[in-house]
């Protein structure tokens, strides 16, 4: 059998079997999974930064903020707890940026 004819026959058989569909389904599944992971990471960052913002607002307006923050975090009972928490988060953010350099 001629090698060119064999190659054409093999390509025709692959198309008939549906390997293109299998590869397409695999890559579509992989891309969907990556999209879901990125979305989960985004939601986690959004919650974390939202928490930091609530703590900063609590520092500025303790009367309003403490009641709301106690619903989210039971361990933050006083304004000094919020101040220490924000300081720690600032240090973590600073050192994580320094470590990336």
C-alpha cells in the first residue's frame, strides 16, 4: 500500500472514530476547570479584601463597625483587636511583595 494512501486512510479513520471530538471535549473540560479555579480564587480574594475594608471602616467608626464585625468575626471584640488585625494584614501584604522581588 502506498504510504500516502495509508496516511489518508488513517486520517479518515480517525475522523470517523471521532478523535477530534474526544480531543475537543478534553480541552473544553480542561479550560472550563481552569476558569472555575480562577473564579474561586477571585471570590476568595474579594472576601478577604472586603474583610480588610470592614475592619478599616470599624477603626474609623467603632460604634457602627464593631456590631457588624462581631457578626463576621467573633474574635474581634474591641477596636484594638481590629487595629492589630489590620497591622498584621499590612505586614503580610508588604512582606509578600518584598518576597516576590
